[in-house]
């Protein structure tokens, strides 16, 4: 976050006028990030006027396509 926007305090940043939003989807144990929680967080960011959403959700190797087409289509719809 400091690399993106330091607001001119201490170090240079790549987007000093950017505003950062935080949307928590994991519980205190690092789990519980349901699809609904992720999509609701994305929708909240959109409602707040976000131009970019960056998520580090910990998928290992991505989501396999075979058998997950409905999920991927719905996810793409939410992203769009």
C-alpha cells in the first residue's frame, strides 16, 4: 500500500493521489472467504468508485476449467 500511495510522506509512490479501500473476506483464521463474500467485496469496491480491484486469495494453480464453467461464467459476469 505504501508503494502505491504514500501521500508524499517519506517515500515516493506510483500513484500518490490514489485512494485505497480494504474489503476483508477472510475470517481471523484465514479461512471463510466464500464466493459470496468475495463477490460482495468486489461489488462494494465498485460502489465506492474503485477503478482497480486487486485480490490475493491464495488459489493454488488457478481454478480448473473442466467442471467449473458455470462458476467461471458467473465470476466473469460479476467482474464485468
